């Protein structure tokens, strides 16, 4: 699965030429471009069909590159980076003055992360060795490599399905370990506590253990002007095309019967061993990390299987399941749109 170094050299050459390269991270696949090159960034927005005021995450080879992109970095942010980088954590920090507007969506902040996938790290260090991008700045801007609002890709085939020829090269690193997007923590508000903008694999409890402070909850992830600060916080996101409903375990049978009475073909996404007469079904492990790993591939399969309705068995409340619950809620809200 890990490509030969010739592929990495080609990827670096393409990035430096302002082209798009998709690559695996431990969370989901990213659609990468030189974060210092506005023309390359415009290609990301065009390929995804993403509105230009949605900021991008810049991927770095290591925390040593933070100062190229951010300023006034609080000690707690550095501590968190030390604890979890490389890993599924994005920090929102005050941006350096010369970070292109396209990266920040016009905001004064920038999202930064060091991914843990060996191939992402190999790409980032090859890029750094080759002198990085425009002006010698070394960062690869990469949103999830899906069309705007759709299910994030967790293997290379999903990327090709989503973006086809819009991407010059797809580096294939197999299926993503984590399976849902990184935890985003906002450290950009001087004098205010850190804030969790997107729940993920790294939980508020783990963050508190690392910095001695629990991040504020994601509420109010829109700023006063109503600018969408986190596109994953929009109502319909991570969504299949098929309509989708979240159903409590005890109500599944009734929901399936009701749908069949209406002549609708149902796909079931379950985690308990229920046996129901649905058109198609996918069962995921009843454990949050394993569930997250399989979630997007399962949604894609159910989306493709000719269902009129996807019924997803609800997941437990509580911090361990919070990131999965967040993605399921948004998928259900956006589905069929
Ligand atoms: O796991 C991940 O984070 C993946 C992989 C590829 O690294 N990337 C990812 O990117 O999920 P994307 O663009 O699909 O989602 C990034 C989120 C968006 O919701 C964006 O609004 C938010 O991060 N974001 C980026 N920069 C930000 C900033 N300066 N302030 C607030 N939110 C920001
Ligand atoms: Mg995304």
C-alpha cells in the first residue's frame, strides 16, 4: 500500500507546481495543495464545490513549523500539540500576517495539524526537504477529499469516486485508522478558555488531562457575524444522498415496518444484533472507535444499495460516543438534500 519514493517525488513536484494531491491521513483522506499558493488553494475550492469562506486545515511536518503559520501561540496549545501530534488534533490559532486569505476563509485564525499516517508524514517531510511551497513555507492545506457536504473518504477508492479527474494524484495508504475527522480545539481567543469546535477521536477528557483545563463545548461555533467558522458544524454535513433517520434501538422494528408499509426500501445501520427484514444492512462494532473506523464506508455502501431510507440505530449518549453521535446527527440532517 505504501507507494514507492518515486510517487512521493511526483506528489511533491505536483504540489510545488500548484496541483492537487490527495493523500491518506489517520482520520480521513485529504485533498492537498500548497497552502502558500492562492491559485492552488482556488483549485481545492473548485474541486470540492466548497464556498470560499470555509477555512482549510494546514498540515505540517512537525510542531517546529508552527511559527511559519501562527503567532501568539498560548502555552496550553503547545502542550496539547506535544501530547497529541502527530495525531488527530487540529489547533485553531491566531494566523501569521502572510497566510493567504483562501486558507483562513478571511478570518484572523488558522487551523493547523500534524497528521499521524506514515504516508502523510513521509509526504510532508519530502515536501520540507524539497524546500516546501511558495516562499519556502512548508504546509499542505487539505480538507477532506469529498465534494462539499458529502461523506468523507476513508480509502483511496472513495476519493476517486468523489473527485475523479479533478485531482492530479491519489496516494493510496489503505483504509484510515480513525475514520472520522480530527478533534478541533480553538485557542485563538485571548484570555478565554479553549473551545472544542469539532468533537473527534481525542476527547475533552484527554484534553483536560493534557492541559489541566476542559475545553468549552462546541455551542456557538458561529461568530457574531454568522460566518460559518467550521463547515462541519453546518446542519447537513457528512451526508449520504439517501434520506437517513436516527432511531432508538427499541423503535427499529416499528420504523422498518412503517417504511415497508409505505413501500420504501430500507437500509439498516446497526450496532446491536437485531435481525430485521430490510433491503440491505451493515452492522458496525458496538464500541465507539471501531464504529468510527467503519462508519463512512458503511454509509457509502448503504447509499449505493438502492435504499429509499437509511435507518441508523442510535448510539449511546456520553463522552466516548460523542464524536460518532455528532457525525450521525449531521448525516441524518443533511441526507437526501
Ligand atoms: O481530520 C481532519 O481534520 C481532515 C484531514 C484531511 O486532516 N480534514 C478535514 O478538513 O476534516 P475539512 O476542511 O473537511 O474540515 C476542516 C474543518 C472545517 O470545518 C473548517 O471550517 C475548520 O476545520 N477550520 C479550519 N480552519 C479554521 C479556522 N481558522 N477557524 C475555525 N475553523 C476552522
Ligand atoms: Mg470535510
